[in-house]
C-alpha cells in the first residue's frame, strides 16, 4: 500500500497507519531531488485526510492543477499538467530546538505525468 514515483522527483508515500473515525492516513513521506551541484532529501511522518486525497485524485484525473496537503498544512505536493510541473514543499519548526526549516523543489513533468497519475490511482482506497 505505497505510492512511489521515481521521476522527475523521487517520492515515496508509505502507509504507516490510518484512522477511519477521523478519516485520515498516516504516511511516511520520503522525497529526494538532485541538481547540478546539490542533493536534497527529506523523510517525515504526517497525516493526510481522506478528502484531501480524493480531491487531489479527482483533479489529477481531470487533468487540472492538483494539490495534496497534510492536516497541519506544512506539506504540499502540487502537480500541474498545464504548466508542466511537479512541486513539493515542507516547512518544519521544532520549538524545543528553536529551528525553522523549509524545503521546496520544482521540476518539469514532461512525459512523466501519466506515470505519476497511475502511481496515485493504483493506491487502494477503502473509504
């Protein structure tokens, strides 16, 4: 029960748990990007509501700009076939360490759009 995308950005959404009473899934999200002179990767656990997943999938399948956000609003994944990009962002603030960090990357989708949509559509929904 995982979602994996290899190109143009490496993204993995691994199901950790779910809460049907609240209508949400806990995912371990791992993202990796690289460029000419950098490598960037991040891994974190977060909750995403069933209805956010449904809205995201509906927009993807209608070839519209699609945005998947977590319950805290500090993670988003945007896929836009018309503007030809996939973008993710994550903001983290650790109060105990007084650390604020933000990660963001955008890549052209090009010929990967169909594979990205298929990866999300293959995720088994039970709600």
